[in-house]
């Protein structure tokens, strides 16, 4: 297939691009480099530096699909500057959908997020639970999910939303390089490398086994594989939604222990109060993705830590 990957210079987009090229697809990347890195785009992909609002200048009927990863994705920023999320995620995606409709491109795989579920209390989150995002970032992704449903009904789009849980790990040298970095595993690895004085645990009084928050970490390579399955699965006039996680929860303390084990560094962990809005437990049910996409993640947290550690070490 001939594919446009938006956000292909970012962490997840670069690994998705790598796997699409590996599977023999023709890939073009569109990225404004607001948070991405030009050197993360593999040579086999055609490169377009620009915003997704300019997708109309690239798309034509020769494209089979768009994999839409480009977004602003900082929860804190979205609370402080919601307008950046309405413009950067919702309005910009509307322009992308307009460009796809004009060009006759009928298939989209979209990066949605577990943040659309807010503080869901289920032990495992299924796709039919009510959505109730607690911040503008999650709300902007949910709005796009709604746009895709309506676009499928009205104009025949074949759409798949993939709701990622906590993505981690690396693929060779393709790794997380966010600034600021808000994700746990890269931050604990910074402490292991002495780039940070210690790891921080936000909240030790959650109703979980060890008192720290529990999340569902998914290896970026497993996650990227789901995009290839979703491309095949997408069906005209239908919007499908899948949660992507492992179904297994890992606590903050368990992540820090895994980093200590993999790196051999006895990282200091400093305990602080909970951050407001952080739910105790967020774990995906992988049942629908397994049954319908035939997708099952195979890599565990230790592997995520080991791959991120190795990738980071190469760039010191
Ligand atoms: N990393 C996670 O754990 C996680 C979890 C849930 C959902 N997601 C979603 O996955 C996607 C990718 O996340 P990531 O961690 O790789 O982030 P990232 O910041 O590394 O990648 C996003 C890319 O999109 C580009 N971009 C942003 N706005 C753009 C625009 N208007 N036009 C063109 N390019 C633009 C950035 O330059 C960057 O290269 C995002 O949509 C994010 O919301 C990520």
C-alpha cells in the first residue's frame, strides 16, 4: 500500500514507519518536527516537513491510507493551554479529513488513547466502557474518535482508532526523546544514567498492592504491529475501536525494581504526594484486539526497560 504517516518523526511514528517499510509498503512521512526528530525518519520513507493542515498538498488518489499519529500529547500542557489541543488536534485533524475526502483516500488508522476513559474503575478497561476524559488532551482525542465515526457513516471512511495504554521500550536506536519527558520508564532510566538525581514516585497511598499507581505498559514494537493489523482490518463505512495494552498491570515500584535489575544501578526513589487526576489503576482488556485483529503483545516490562536502556546508551 501507499501510506501517509503523520507524526512519523515522533517516537511511535518512527517505529510504525520502520515496520511498514519492513512489510514492503510505500511510506511518506508528514511531520512539523514540533516534538519529533528528523533523524528518526528512516531513509526508505519520503519526507515532508509540514503541518497536517497541509496534507492536501500531498494526498492524491494514489494513497491507500493515512496512519495519523501526529498530535500534541502533554496532559499538563492541555490543562494550561487547552486551545493548543483544540487547534492542534481537533481542528488540524478536521483539515486532514477534508484533504482525505477531497483526494478520495478512504482509510485511516488513528492514535487514540486510554485517556479517553478518564478514571475508569474496571479492573480491565474494555472498549464499551463509558468515556469520560479528565483533561483537554483526552477530550481532544475523544472528539476525533467521534469525528471518525461520523465520517465513516456519512462519507464511507474506513477508520480504526487504536487506544494506546502506556507505551514504552525502543526498536533498535528508535526511542523516546520527549522534552519534557513525562513518562515513567525513560525518567527512571535517566536516574540510572545519572542524568537525574533520583526517580520520583507520585503517591504511595493508592489502594493497590504496594500503594503506588498501576499502569499497563505496552512495548512500542508490539504496538506498531497492531497498526499493520488495523490497516488490513479497516472496512469501508465502519469505525472500529481497539484498546492496546497487555492486560497486565505494573506498579511504579515494580517498574523501578525492573530498572534496577536491568541496569544494575541501585536508583534512589523519592516519594511524593499523588499528582491530581492520576487514577490508581489503568489496565486494558486486550480481548477485542486479540479476537478481531488477531493481535497479541509478546514483550514484557523487563524487555521494554532493557530495549530503552540499550537504545539510550548508544546515544550518550
Ligand atoms: N507515548 C504514549 O504513551 C502514547 C499513549 C497514548 C497515545 N499516544 C498518541 O500516540 C501518538 C504519538 O505519540 P508519541 O509518543 O510518538 O509522540 P511524539 O511527540 O514523539 O510524536 C508526535 C509527532 O507528531 C508531530 N506533530 C505534532 N503535531 C503536528 C502537526 N500539527 N503536524 C505535523 N506533525 C505534527 C511531532 O513533531 C512528532 O514528531 C500521539 O498521537 C499521542 O497522542 C501516545
